[in-house]
C-alpha cells in the first residue's frame, strides 16, 4: 500500500502516540492534533488521505471537524470517528454530517488498522 | 547625618495617629513585598512541577508504547522474582496465576527492561501517580490484547501492591480511589479486601466496592447484595445496571434472595432486575411482596407484575382494592390498563367516580378500550352528572 497521510485528532496523548506508532508501522504518515482547532489547520494545510477524530475534544469538537471538512472544504476524504460509551447520539450526528465509520472506545488498535486500510484501499 | 536626625525628630513630634498609620503602611508594604516574593516562588515551583510532570509523562508514554509494541518475544525462562513476591502476599486463584505466568513468560527482554525501569520510577510517589494516570487513561481507550498487556505492566511494575495497600488506608478518598483503580485494571485478586468495604460507612467507598464486584465478576459479583446492610442509592443502582448491560452473557442468577432481603433498597434493586431481565419465574415471590411493609416496595411490585403480566396478582389486588393505599390503587389501575379483560368492566364502572382524578381518568380510558358504546353513553350525560375525568375527556371519541 502507498504511504498515505492521516490526520489524527485525539486529546489523549498516550492513545495518539500508540496509534501513531501502530499506523506508521503500517507505512502511513501521521499528523497529530491534540484538539479540533489544530486538526482543522492540519487538514487545510496537508490535505490528508484519511482523518481519524475523537468526538469530544477541546476548542472544536470532532463533529465540527467533520462538518468543516464536508461543508466548508467540501472534500470527500474518509473520516473515522472515535466515541466513548454513551455517545450513541453523537455517533448518529457524526454519520449524518458525513463520517464514514466509527469505533467505540475502548477499541482495539489492530481493528482500527484494518478499518483504516480498508478505507484507504 | 543632620538630615537623618531631622527626620527622626520630625517623626517623634508627629501625632500618635499619624505614627500608627505610618507604621501600618510600612508593615503592609513589607507584607506585600514578602507575599509577592512568596507567590513568585510558588509559581516558579508549580511551573517546574508541571514541566517535570509533562517531561515524565512523555517519557513514560514512550516507554509504554514501546512495551505494548515490543515484538521481540522470547520463549526462555524469565526472571519472575517480582511476580513471585507479589504472589506470596495475596491469594490468587490457580487459573488466574497460570494465565499471568504464561503472559510473563512471553515478555521480551525489552519489555522486561521497561518493567524494571518503571518499577524503579514507581518508588517515587509523584512519578507513580503519573504512571498510574497514563495507564488508567489508556485502559479506558483500548481493549483486547493491548489492555491485557497494560494489566501485566500494572502488576509487574508493582503498582498493584500500592493499590492493595491503599485499600486499608484510613482516609476514605484514598480507599475509594484504590478500589476504583483495581476495578479499572481488573485486578480480581483484590476482592478479598474489597469485600470488607461493602458496608463501609462512607458511601463513595461503598459505591466503588459495589462497582468493583460487578465489573469484575459480572452477575456473580452481585452476591454482595445477600449481606448488604447499608442503603444502595438510586445512583449506585443505575450504575450497576449500566455495567451489567455491557456484558455479553446476560444470564442472570437467582434474584429471589434479594427480594427477601431486610434491606429495602436491595429489594427495590431486585425488583428492577426482575423487570429488566423479565423474571417470569419469580411471580410467586413477587406476589408475596404485595404485603411488604414498605409502601414504595408494594407500588414497585405492582409495576413489575404489570410488566410480567401477573394475572394472578391482578385478581388478588382487585379483591383487596379498597385496602390498598392511593398510590397502590393508582398503580393497580395502570396494571389494569395493560391487563384488562371484559369481565373487569363492572369493577371499572364502580370506580368511574373515584375520589382521585387520575384513577377516574384511567378508569374511563380502560372502559373506552373495552366497551366504547358505554363510553358514548357516559359522554352524553348532562355535565352536572359527569366526573371531572369525563369532562376532561368529553367528545374525544
């Protein structure tokens, strides 16, 4: 698989690092954002091939990131959202805004890699 | 010199009040300067502390990720002193011990070296806190093999020992936190200590202990209800139910002993379980509870029996209707709304003019559902012969 650019928006630094390590091992290039604001900057500046975003983040939420990508930037880049238990309503909103897939926390990083590769194929 | 002498003489000649104000101003200035220096010192200390935390956090995060992705497994014998020491301190079920033994055998040299580094770091309380917070947060985010590896790291670095020691701390907040930690890392071996906290005087400790049991032992963990003397708050009950619903295996154990508990909150919780898990086979126990001394339990039993289609209970309640409290009567009419049959019509008609408006309303609605013609007749009665409910439902056919 070609080297793909992925923006990862996640406020838990340990999880970010873990996923970065795992996805880089798969040959992808990871751009990390610790909040939604930074994620939007990275998306605008780097035009990633895929976006991974948490829903609950400081400053700008994952839902706003999806909305920005779909409505303002008008790109169809695949988006996977992470959600915690009890955020089912948020997940539905994420899908209605244009998210392609979601993973409920806690999730297995190996499963995430499979989903990422499937969306990038 | 003469200037100083002049100032001293001038000061001496000043009125007492001016002298006092001057002294106070001088003291205040000294205090402000002192406090400013002190606050600056504190701020510097806090900043340094925060920077240290960030530095250690990023160091430990890297170590953790390395540990979780260290592929270089070895088959050979590994040093297990730390694990054996830990095993000596607490009793571990043989199955759990074998499982952990196998996991530890699989540890690579890199993983062992990380464990040894973290073990040393964990000796310092502040660093230990950082390590625990990283592991704790990550446990909330990842599952599967990765969470098993985090658990191994938690045990092997000796963090488990600190948590087990903290359970016996006299301060409730530390006790509650340690139980929460053991629950998060799924340390079943701590349950002998946790069981002792089931009836703790502090409700937070109790709550953590209850959640620990359910989180780790699923429905079997509910056995603590058999002995529970302290009240199980509504919030605790909701949290326990929420955890139970997460499990794949929804096979519930026998809830009858809890319905017979002397603790009313346990009985109410048992009733919630009976309703959620459709316990049709316990109808007899529920009928016995209709004569419970607590009114709220009796009302709740009627609601559960309604859900479980307790027709036998319906007949009993109908026969004793006048002896029931108003709340029970209302609950019974809600039951009738669901379980009504045509032969109930005379009973319903009898209560069309009940003193309680809600019962009147329910009776009228039930009558409408089983005999619409009779309802039409009632609807045509003159206004002065109608009940409040009839006036409310006027012309709603």
